[in-house]
């Protein structure tokens, strides 16, 4: 069971989360708990690390003090005595955090490696709070860092991936606790390199930690507790009448996560794919509601080829032009090589058939780097232009495979709202169709497309 930031945001929320885990333990289920940082703590840590790097140690220390208050208040409200093991441990962790941040300040250098060390304190500090809450409810619990739980990763700090040996290690380290009747509580989002340096798995990575553990133990199911009713047909802040999706395939949920749905880490389902372990996304506020079941098999619903519409905002388009030159395959190769070397995610790619231009959609945060890499990596006869303020909207659903008329419905919906399309792409998997459009129009576009595919109606209605 994974508990997200809002499920950990206060003593009250932590106690409720512990009761959800406890309920299953009392039913005889062996449960491993994986926790996120308290809501807002990860952003706070990133922020104070930047402050320290820029020389503003006073601000960094103020922010550490604010986080400290949150952790100590929660511990106290959960009933920890001032001389308890939990309080002692929180104090030690906060002291180490302070030292790490001071080191960044002295060096005025924040490497991806030191950023990971700092940001992982969010999860390391929430795990003892969860084990305290479980113990207070009468269970035996033991908290572990990601590394202690056996999660071994590569050295790609900030976006690390588990090494193959991880699964056996996690299985070995956790099964003893489980057979002794102890509920392990693992700090999510983090792992460790072979040298023992702390890494993180990318934002939202606690989902990924939970599925890694699920695979390692051959779990029956992985449950991701959230503050939403599972995966929705659109962002409910944008589309008021978005509905819950009952069943999604691993492929569908990956497309959704990739195209901006914040509900799961994009790689979270990858450890489950070969074993077929189901993942449930459930609402802590409504624990008896089924939420969304994510499994191998998609659910084919007649008349519902599209299951959800999502959007990524803050996108930039980079267009490479240069008549004649672009027809040479090597040139296309060097476009991709330049982007790959910078480790930039390509959200969409399109190439005109005359091969005289290639357009790439990238997150705006990476656009400057991408532009520089393209200019450095391509012949000077080629031109690279940048368009900012773009968004990518995607419709996702396995039912659009081999089904005519889906894109017509999408384009009609956009046309009737007078929305101009900048770029189009459909993967050959036919799980999604994505379009780039102006960022200012994307919310209106999302609502129109959601309505055109009648996604607010619950399935079967
Ligand atoms: N705390 C981390 C984040 O906010 C990881 C997570 O919540 O899954 O990204
Ligand atoms: Mg979070």
C-alpha cells in the first residue's frame, strides 16, 4: 500500500492512513506500507536547497525550521513522548538535513546527487511517523529507507531506475518482517546506488517504489491510496463533470501519466507488466469505493473508444527546417541524437513528408537546452525555430484501435471551438492521439473534447 502526500499531510491524515493499512492487516493480509513525504515537503526541500546554493542560508534555515515544526507537531499529535525513539530519530534526521544544506551553502554548489540527498529527507522523515501511527493502533511496524528496503538504483540522480538485482534484495529484506508479523514502512521515492549514495526516482516516485516492492514480493495487488476517486476521465479542476474510470490497462495508464495526468508516476506500472499484478488507485476518503483497477487487459466498452483526455501545459515546439538537407536520414538521426544526449523527453514528434521540416514538442523547462543542443549538433544550413506557450492535449483509450471516426470526432470538437491545431500525432499502438495547441486554449479544448466523447457519463449509463 502506497500513501501519497495528502494521505500523510498531518497527524490526522497519517492516523487515518494507518487505519486503512491496519484494516487489511487485521483481515489477515500481509501489508507493506510505502509512504510519500508530507504534502508540500518535497517542494519545500527543493526550494530551500536552491536558497542555500544561491547563498541565502538564512532563508534555507527558516524553511528547515518550518518543516521541522510540521514533523514534530505531527509526532506529538500522534502521541510521541519528547524522549521517545521517534522524536530522537526525527531530531537526528533534521540535524543531518541541516548539515547537508549547510554544505551546499558553503560550496554554493547543488549537484543532482546532493539535491537527491536533501529531497529524500521528506520521505525519510514521514516513514517514522507512519510506523508510530501503526504501533499506536496496536500493530508491529518497522520503518526503512528505500536503500534499507533493498531498492538499488543506477546513478541517474533525480530520475534513477531500479537495477535488476533490486527485486531479489527487496524480497529477501522484507519477507522476514512479514513472516514475523511486522508491517514494514518504506520511505518511498528513494533508492540507493551500489556505493550507498541516495537517489530519487523522479517526482511522484513513491508510486514506483510501491510497484517495485509489489513485484519483488509477488504481491497479490498494489494499492495506491490517493485523495482522488481513482483515475478520472479528465482533470476535475478543468472539467467539472469528469468521471471515475473503473478499469484501465497498464498501457492506457502509462499513456495518461505520460500525457500529463498527475495520477501516477509514468513508470509506476512497468514493474507489474510481466507479472500481471493488478494496481488499484483508491481514495482514502472513500475506502470502500473500488477506485480504478489497473491490469493487463483493457476493458472494451462499446461506444467508448476514448476513456480520458489529458493535457500537458508549458510545452515548446522546436521546428527544424532546411530544404533538401533534411531529406538525408543522417540529419534526422542527429536531431534525435542531440536531444537524447541531453536526456530530454520528447512529447511529440512530427515530420512532413517532403522531409523539409521536423517538429519536436518538449517541456518548456527543457526548451533552451534542447535548442542549444540542436544548434550545436546540426549543420548550420538548418534552421531551428522555437514556439512557446504551447500545450499538448491527448485522448487515450485502447478502444480507438482499428476504429474509424475517432480523430474526426476530436478534430470536429476542436474546430467547433475555433481552436487551431499546431501539430498532430498518433502512435501506431493507437492508444492515443495527441495534438499541440495554444496553451491559452487548452482548458477550453479539454472540456470540449471531454463532452464530445461523452466522458462525463459513467460507463454503462
Ligand atoms: N514526495 C515526492 C514528490 O512529491 C514523491 C511522491 O510523492 O511520490 O514528488
Ligand atoms: Mg508528493
